[in-house]
C-alpha cells in the first residue's frame, strides 16, 4: 500500500505541465540520439548537464530518464534499416532485423521492436519500483566495508564483461580509477596525482571523461574513417505492424527478454549490450524456428530489443537503491546527482521522495510517449539519418566545448577534454574498452573512501575487513565475475560455440 | 614483426603510465592521521597497471593476434585533430562566437565541403542560435573574447 501511495505521489509530481514537458523533451532527444550512430545516452546527458543547471533537479532527472529509455527505443531503427546500430545495445538486433528489412518486413521488425520496448520498459519500471524499495531497506544496514565490496563487484563485472582482451579491460578500469583519484583527498586534504599542476586540484570530473572519451573520440573516429562511411538504407514497405502470427511469436520473446534484461541490467557492471546478446542466445535456443535465425527471425528482434530496454530500468536499481552506478550512463547520472548536491541511495528515498518517485512515475509516462513516437512516426526518425555527418560531428564538438566550459568556467578543462578525446580515439582503435574508464572515474573516490573508512572500523586489519561475512560473500561474487569470461570462453571453445565467445566481447555502455 | 605489434607498443605505454602513477602515489604526503595513507590506493593502482603492462606484453609475445585496424584517412583525421585543438584552446581567448564559427567553417572544408559562402553563413547562423539559446535563454555565460557580446 505504501508503494502505491508513493507511486501516486510520484505521478502527482510527474504529471505537472513542466515535468511532462521535460519528459517529452527527454524522449524526443533520447530517440534522436538512439537513431544517430555514434551518440549514446551517457554522452547526451553529459552534454545536457549545463542546460539543466538552472532547472529543478526533479525536472532534470525526469528528462534524463526519458533520454535513457528513448535511446534504447531509437537504437533499433538504424539496426533494422541500415544495419548500423545506433547503440551498442542494438548490435544484435541488426542480425535478424536487417534481414527482415531486406525481405520487405521492416515494418514488422520495427513494430515488434517498439512494442517489445514498451512492454519491457513498463515491466522493468515495475521491477525497479519493487526491487529498489527492497534494496533500500537492506542498504541502510550496509557499512563502508560492504559498500566497498559492492563497488569491487561492479568494477569486476564491467572489467570482465567489456572488450575483447582481459588485460586491456583491466587497464581501462585502472585508468579510470587513477583519473578518479586525481585531486584533493577529501579525508586528509592532501593532493594526489596532480604533479604540481594547480588546475588538477579539483579533480577530473566524470562529465569531462564522458565528453572526451565518448564525444571527441567519436568525432576523431568519424574523420579517421571518412572513406568507409557509405551506407545502404532499406525502406519501410507497408504499415509498421505485424501479422497475427508474428505478434504471437513475439509475445513470449518480449516477456523473456524483459526478465533477462532487467536482472542482467540490475547487476552492477553488466550492461544492456550483454543482456541483448544473452536474450538472443536464449531465443535461438528455445525457438521452434531455429533455421530462421540469422535470416530474419522475428524472435531475434523481439527478445533483444525487450532486453536492452529492460536493462535500462535494471541499471537504475543499484543507482537509486545503493548510489552505485552499473554503467556509463548511470555513472554520468550519479555525477549529475552530485552536481545538485544529492546522493542517491537509501537516504534519498526519505529526503527527496518527490524526486525518486517522480522519476519512477515519469518512466511509465516516458514509455507511453515513446510508443506513440516510435510506432506511427518512425518514418520521421529515419529522416534524421539525412543530416550531413560533417555538420553533425562538427556540431557535437562545438556543443562539447560549451558543455565543458560551462561546468566550471575553466579553460584548463578544455585541455583535459582534448587529451581525453585523443586517448579515447587510440583506445577505441586498439580495442581498449571505454565503459570501464567512466565507471572507474566515478567509483575511484567512492572505493577509496569506503575502503579507508572500513579500515578505521577494523583498526587497520585488512583481513578483518575482507572476511566480514557480508563483505566476504560480496567479494566472492566479484571473483565469480572475474573468472566468468574465462569459463565462458573455455566452454565456448570446447563446444565450438562462437556466440558464447561474442558474449564476452562486448562493450558496456 | 613483433616490434610493430600495436599491443606491444600499448604495453610499453601502459608501463610508462604505471610508473608515473606509482611516482605520483609514493610522493603523496602522509599527514599521519587516519589508518590508511592517501598514498596507498594510487600506488596500488600503479603497481596493478605495471602488472597489466606485463600481461599485455606476454599476451602479444605469445602470439595473440593484434587488433585488426583499418587504415586511417590521414588528412581529414589530422586536420580534424588540429582544428579541434585550435577550437578548444582558442575558446576562451577568442571567445565562443569567433572560435566556434571558424571551427565549423574549417571542419566543413576538412570533411569535404567546397562551398565556402554557404558554410560560412550556415556556421554563423548555427553559432548565433546556440549563443542565443545558452546565453540569453539559459543565462549560461560563454567567453566573449574581443567581441562586445
């Protein structure tokens, strides 16, 4: 009953004209960036942060929620029509979605994707509401040692499930942690890793990391691969709808994808991309039409698209319940909370219920808006792909400059973001994943803080810290994540399963 | 040719970064209060980076195939990096309007456009629109440079 009352309170907040407008702007922007290749939700939220400085935080987070859900909706459009996924989480959708489009069934692929996203988004928001509330009740019992261990789980998961090479993923995580520790140590007031550069005393903001690593590196990537940018686009023939048979084949896939996506997404560090790959593997295994997979099976679109949307809802569980981000996008959202002087986690549910429940209620509304925007209006979204790419990427650079400068009005930040852009380009070119860097920047200071506070509790005894019952169990989970990719690869090799190898070679965004 | 393996070059760069991090860690002053010195975590990160560099090198030397890289379109890439650097470095001294308009015109040319007049007008209009949105609409101050606004 308390849950229902809280949700009704949330709807009262979300349904004000101003907040409805922010939700609308969020879903429009989210769908647009989902359609456009190379721009993701983490980057968009980073770029929009300066725009929201003057807003009430409730409105800002309602907009961010819309962007996050919208990006997952929009990503499928380019996967299906161009075979160039707008988001990494839609990569697997292209396998069967593009094949369906080539056979003149683009309308059905887009419909199953949009309705699947709606079903998954709604179920995941219900899951978010229930599980975040349960998590909050438990989270108040957690001390610094347990929080430290949970952050290690997040880092282990994102390290082990990102990229194609274990040492490269580990390096990416360590780089992020190192960048996160630059600046003033808030426990002792000492400067760390600043090398005498005064401008580094304030540290390296995660927003700078996201803009440098995701935006500028993408601009450099576009310029470096200019000659290979040609694309072939399939047209939408007929209505954006499914036959009765396609609909009945889609329903179980939507439900399975929703469950897989939500629970994978709720694990700290595991992303929407991984959820969509697992969903595809499951659909292929349980389908009565196995031979159609790879040639245009509708389940191969319905399941993964539901999974990536549900994962976005799942990601918000550790963020809202524990204050720990599990993906690049939620890491940037955590930074946004901090800019507003808010700390997500158990306390936020009591200190700012209007914000938490307003955000959750707005996610239900965003889903309805997205269904309306994506089913009948998909033809308009496709036209976004006509924007000349040089204009688009030059515009991203200019808006990046504004975003970086307006953060602290500090010219040195522009230098930092340029350097990070070059580093991001080189990492991308040589297969070093970027997601763990962003997560590391956010988690670095939090891990340091909780570890040192935990050590105070155990009088400096590391063993006592690591063997507390709760901490030991959580660290065992971290170990499981570290071993998981090796086990999957060995199993995949032994059984000749290339899809399993692919699972361990994805980018967590 | 292992000497040109990008993963070996990467391992060397990671090792250098590891040493820089360790140096930064061990030179962090310990104020003497608290159970764990602020130097500990940066030093651990640096040491783990060094281990990772060795891991990368061993992987490369044991024959793990290097990443498949497409040849870079050197001209547009090089000019884009230079133009971006120039834009970001000139953002404050020249102001937003001048630096961003010049960058957009240059970038359009770098990426294949040949209509200077059209690009100039479009760039100026786009930047003016952004300026109005941020400065007038959202009251976010952007650097003016030599211009009076």
